[in-house]
């Protein structure tokens, strides 16, 4: 049995603890030192809008922000990112 719903993705799927999802950056943002420390290779200073990340496994309630759009399916994230970049 699923636990309490955490959020609903842009493609209409309810996300529960342990479910996987993808994100698309809506705006360009700086890459934090915390994120930088998790990679062995050099990262750029900024992450551009339209960048897709994931799959994430939701271990707890994700602090959603207005700078990301959440998707259950990678192909939906890719389609959204392509449309975002065409604007």
C-alpha cells in the first residue's frame, strides 16, 4: 500500500515516497558547491534552462520550487524541455 501522496507531476502522475521522477530546469541557475562536491568531473558554473535531471528516487517530500517542473516519465520531460528551448 502506498504512503501519503507527496506531489503530482506535470504529466499527471502522483508521486509517493520511493517513486522515481525527473525534473526540467525552467530558469538558468548557479550550480551549488554541495552539488559540485558530488561529482568527480568539472561542472560548468551555471545549469541552463531546459536541462533534464533524474531519475530521482523520492525518499522524502521534495521541496518543490518554481524553478523546476517535475515529470514521472523521461520522454515527457524531454518533450517539455525541447518546447521550452524553442521559445
